[in-house]
C-alpha cells in the first residue's frame, strides 16, 4: 500500500472565508501513482475546517457565514478569550463543529465527488493567515 503526502499553502483573510481547494487536490492526485484508495484533506490548526459543498457565490460568501454566525456568534461570550486575551473564541467553536478534515474515495484515479461538489477550506479566524493543508493519498 502506497502513501503519498502533499502539502498546500493557502493564504486566507479569515472571517469565514471559503476557499475552493478542489483543483489543488486534483493536482495532488494526478502527481501521484495511487489510483485506488482514499484521499484525506486536513487543515493544520484549530480555527479552520474542511468540508465539501457546491462552491457558488451565494453559499460561499453569505449562507455559510450566516449559518455559523447563528450557531457560534462572533460577539458572544467565550471563556477562551479570557484565557488567551484574543478575539477568536467563536473561530475555535466553528472549526470544532465543522472538523479539520474529510476523506474522499479514489476510484480508477478519480475522486468520487458529485457534479457540483467541491472540497473547501473555511478559515474562521479573525485575521489573515497562511494555512497549511495536508493532502494524503493512500492506496494502490
């Protein structure tokens, strides 16, 4: 069984920015030799998350942010901010809910994504960052 590990660097502005990673992940798969297995996409850090969705402007620039604002409001009270004297308690809660990774089956050299399904990173932090995303392909 082969393991191929790739690292992506993604500059983000924070504040619930949604970044489409699909083409980068496809490039990682194409660079390797594995054609059957799984592809795991993982963001390093505790204020970013990875998922899949239809990457379209209404969803990417409004709907997802509005949803996360409802369940973990930016201006709510978070003890995390007392501990670290920062302003990103909501960022950690949002990232914890979404999760840092996804795994996509790889079949005959292709990711098994639906027609409108893209792999996205959401940066929940309150400032710009350079994110590290690890793409690991495991299989034959």
